[in-house]
C-alpha cells in the first residue's frame, strides 16, 4: 500500500509536521457531516463505475470498490462503523476505511475528483432527497387544511385587520388561505429542486481534470438531468442551499402565523379553539394551565431558521473565488433547517387534525364590532349614493350606536332615515351576518359558493407526487 504522507493524511505528502491536535479538532466536520455517508457512498460508486468505463481503472477494481463501499454502508447503518475526528470529514473516513479493506484499489477511487466537487455532490444528493420528503409533509398539511375547510364550510368567524374586528368570513375561507400559502411553498420547493438537481462531480478542485472522465455517464447513473457548466462556479456555488433556506424560512413563517392565531384563539379571551391535550403541556406550579407549547415552539423555531439563512448569506458574501474552507460551515445550518422544517410540518399537521373549533363562540363574536358596517355602505351605494358619502353616513351611524350602546341591526327604520332617507325596510337583510358572508361573491371572496368552488377546483387537481411537476 502506498504511503499516505507524514501524517497518514491523503494530502500529507507536502507536510513534515503532524497537524496540531487543536487544529484537528477545530477543522473536523465529521461530527455533523457524517449524515452524508449514504450520498457519499452513492456518488463514489457511480464515480468508480465511470472510471472503469473510461479505462482509468480496471473493471475488477471498480467491482472491488463497489462491494467494499456497500459493506461500509451496511456497517454505518447498523452502527458498527467507528468514526474518528482525525478523519476530518465523512469523505476521508470512508476513503480510509475503503483503503484499509481493499488496499491500492481503494486508493484509486479519488482519481479525477476533489473533495471540493465531492462534497458539492453529496450535499446536492442529500438536499434532493430531503426536498422530496419535505414536499410530502407540505402536501399532507395542505390536505389537512382542505379537510378542515370541508368540515367548517358553514362556520362564521370574525375576520380581522390590525387585530381589530373587520368583516365576517367563513372559517373555511380562513383555512384555505393557509392552504394557498402552502401552495406557493410547494411551488417554490419544486423550483428549488430543479436547481439542486445539477451534477457537480467532475469539476474537481476548481479547474476540471485532464483525465478522460465522462460526466454525462455519471449524471445518468445518479439521475441528474443537468450537469454544471463552469468548474469554478461549481465548487464554490452554494446558491442552491441559500435558496432552500429562504424557501424553508417562508414555510416556517406561514406555520408561525397559523400558530400565532391558534395561540390567541385558545386563550380564554378568544376561546375560538381548543387544542387537544396531547399537543399541549401543563405548568409546574399552576395546575389549571393548558399551554399551547407546540404552537409556541414552531413560532420560536421560525426565528432559528431565519438565523440559518442569514448565517449562510453572511458566510458567502465575502468569499473569493473559488472553494474556501469557510464553506464547511454551510452544513450545520442546512441540516438544522431540514430537521426543523420536517418536524414542524409533521407535528402541526397532526395537531391540526385534532383541533376543536368553538363555532358558536366564533359566530357570536362575529356579530360584534359593527362587522356589517361595510355591507351597509355597499347597500347605500346600490341606492345610488357615492361610496365616499355612504362611508361617511355609516361612520356617523356607528358613532351614534356606540354612544347609544346599540348595534346597527337594533336601530329602527326611523333612526336609520334620520341619517339617510334612502334607507328602507330592506336594510336589515344586509345587516344579517350570514347574508353578509353570502354576499361576498366576487372571485376569491368568502361567500359559501366561492369557497365551495375553490374546494372543487382543489379536488379536481388531485394530489401531485412530490417528484412530479404540476401544471
């Protein structure tokens, strides 16, 4: 077996002194990048097949490499593989084990590649797989919101702007609003997936290689539809990670907004919803408490995902061309984001399946706050009164009601006529809560027929596969 240098490092031939133990510990990434083992081995097997196909190594050597790598994979999966910080990273750990098992044939595996393009490959393979899993969770949560919308098709909720009661809406309309957000998240994930799904292997350290490699063959083996076009950009590009972290941040923001509503609505002051016991916790001192901790944690974890995005953007902003060791710091924010987004989507979907909405309380609260005032203004518009004038008339009526401690619907026709003679007996129809909701028939509005049409359109689309494009 050939000498691996003064330190037993694959790059050790240049060096006369061993790496300081502090440097060993400081530069090692094996503690977190070991999770890439499956993708590192998958990429290495494809690389070995290509080297043999091109006559750079023998077919027997390629078979030996492939068999040994499969053995290493099995050992890692069953916890029988020993990792060491002296191996620096997952690539070196696997290569060292490979050489120990099959000797010089293993030492030939790294021919025509660098750790720079190798790690780019591993991360792309990893993220490609994880995006598909996250898409599954997004689709599941979308299905939950759709099912809840079906169940709450008649439930009226006070709609808010500025956290002040505004107009009555259907709870189904509210729930489908969050499904719309997730629809955009799904679209962004699919777009991001396309830019992740590009083969980087073959760029080598930064300039490509003089060896007769076949990148197209490797792309076919690893199911990459595209091959990176510039070797310098290839090894330094982390745009695809930044893009994913941005998409993940938007997903978490949407989940956080829904959780904020659940937190408010589950208070005694609102009492619009009850979160199941299985998704809440108690107090160590106050026995009466039922805390919405899951919703609060999703809201809190959102900030951490934002931090991961900012950390990566800050990492990238000052890097000279091309590869720099700083890029080792891309993985922990990525891994943390993937884990957090998947867990948040999964737990929120399950929690949402067990929500109990207090329908009577919602409708009761929707009656307050003069929520049909806009309906009255539009009633006056239909009587030929300019909207701005109608707005002023209704504003004065609301002020009168506040001073008199009355509701609009409780006013007599005579009282209405004192503010505007155009108001007649038919005014009470527009002040009905259900008529107010029913009248919002504009496309995308909260009227029941519009909500049902949206549900029908969603059902007609079906449930796309995570890996399939949708029109």
